[in-house]
């Protein structure tokens, strides 16, 4: 089978009005057969701004079944959405409760690492609770985040932090653990981040990924009650199922090792994978 091709984001100067850049093919498998799934109002989202499109159209890939928004934000729209950090997403927010929630994850990962705790890269660290908790277990964390204020705050708390995208990191095989906690659904092209994460991981390294799981009874119950918050989630471009996430991980050089229900987000799944 020929390798799928990906759409390339346009140059920044092409952006004028805040808008979505339509996917011309499935962002996971590259197939051009995209089916309309549903439309949702996003005007009640906490980060919504009137200059943004008021609805999100969701699509399904005919070939691989992946569900995704019709397009991702151009830079003008991104600037509007990311102007402010959502409540609870700054380093140190809700730190005591978050510590207990992340302890389970760090413990599960640590049970599977073969060496003493090493470097842990957390992508999109938000409130940094995973970083704080990993440090308790003896890991040396590096946090990356696109919000400069979050990076400055984490550094002020004594942790290594950089304001960059995962694709900008070039430290090959440098990390024992790479975590993308509730990050993949926010990325226009999650495959790129996962493929790059595989290059950053040490040979026996572990990947931690969490994201909502749409293939659950909870999700369907929320749909039935017309109370599913994810269809109007302005910041998400993807709705994963466990089978599609597992297939993607395998396509990107990982082997899923452990599945758990996330206590942090509705319908969430926590997956640990090793390098294959
Ligand atoms: Zn697809």
C-alpha cells in the first residue's frame, strides 16, 4: 500500500480572517473519502469568540472510521482561541487534587520502566500536575507548552520548561517517558507528533497518551441526553476510539501495553505504549 500523503498547513501570511482550514483528506490515513457526521454549536464554549465560526462540522473517514472536525484553525483563529489559558490550566492550579489523580498514572508507568527513573518529556503540560508528580517519583521532567505564560510560571517553580512544539525537539532517544496527556485531540495532525515522539524516546522508553474515547457507553449516553460536551469542544479536532488510537500508535512505531479509564476527563482513556 502506498504511503498516505498529508495536507500541509498554509504559510502564516495566507491567514487573514479567523477561520478553519478544511481537511482535504483524513488527517490520520490520508483517504479523500470524507463523510459528513454531524454539526454542533460551539458558541457556548468558554473560549469562543464571535469572530470564530459558530458551529463545528464533524466528519468521518470512510476508510479508517476516524472522526474529526472539518478543519483546523488558521493562525488568526488560533490566536483568538489561545489568547487566554482556560481556567485550571496554569501551572499550580488545583495542585493537591491533581497530584492524587496523576499519581496513579506515574505509578503505572513506573511499574513498566526497566531502569531507574530518567528524563520525562510532558507535551502540553497545562497545569503541570503530571510534571510535579513525576518529579516525586525521581524523574527529571521537561515540560513543553505553547503558552509562554505557562512556560514562565513553570520555570519560576524550578522546573525545566520550553515554549515550543514537540516537532522542534531534536533530542533523539533522550527520554525514558514521553507523555501526551489530553493533547492528541488538539493537534491538527496527531500522526506527526506521535512519529516524532518515537524518535525522542529511548529504545525501551514508554509513551503515555490520554484522550476521550468516543466508543464508550458513557459517550453514547451523553449523546442520547444531548449533553455530550465534546461535539461543541472548540479546542478539539479529533474524537478517537480505542481501536483507532491503537492502530495509529502501531502505525507510528508503538505497541499498546496498558489501557485504563481516565478519572480526569469524561469518557477519557489512559494508554501506555512501548516502542515497537
Ligand atoms: Zn482515515
